[in-house]
C-alpha cells in the first residue's frame, strides 16, 4: 500500500535530478502540460525556465496569466513514487542571471555543456528566455517504497 512521504522525504525527492511535468491552466481548454527542467533546494522555491532557443513560449504566457501552476516529478521504476506541488508564481526573471539559469541547467548537463547552453541563451537577441520561480503552497505525495520489503 503506498504511503504519503514525510515533509523531509518529499523535499529530498523533489530536489533529485528528475524531469518535471508542469501543468498550467489554459482558459476553457484542458490544462497545458509539458516537461520542464527545474531547480529546487529543500525548504526553498522551485525554478524553471522557458523561451529557450529564441522561441516564443505559449507556456510562459499561460504561467504569467494563471499566476499558479502544478508541478509533478516521479520515480519511473519500482518502487514508484511521486511528488506534486501546487504553487504561486513569485518571480519571473527576463532574462535570468547566469547563475539562476546554471542552477537549472547543470542538474541536467555536464558543467561545460550547461555553461555553453546558458551563455547561448543569454546572448540570444529574442528576449524570450525567462526563469519562473514558484513557491510550493501544497504538496501531494505517494511512495511505494514500503512495498519492496
């Protein structure tokens, strides 16, 4: 039987290097859901970026309009587990600082590639690169780890 994670377990799970699925309201249409890279330190806020490669981002417009999102991360192999947070948008940096962007990118790429990626994004003349910061207001978790025993 799955159990809810403790606060500490939930925060450590979210802090792991996983790809998240972001879900945001889209007016009368079903919610917009998309994978995102993110950064999180236990007890803090979640940050993710969009508008990369100079592309206009529908996601950015929706996040700004809604002012709140849901974010889900999961462990895809047994024992399964997931954390879903809902939270308010508390920041939108256009463009983010190099350190803000690196905090996300280096979770998913080796350091040299992360630095190259961030530099290219910050040098793009499009002005679409944005880093959103979300304050986790509510948590929903499940962990099947006890099923392994």
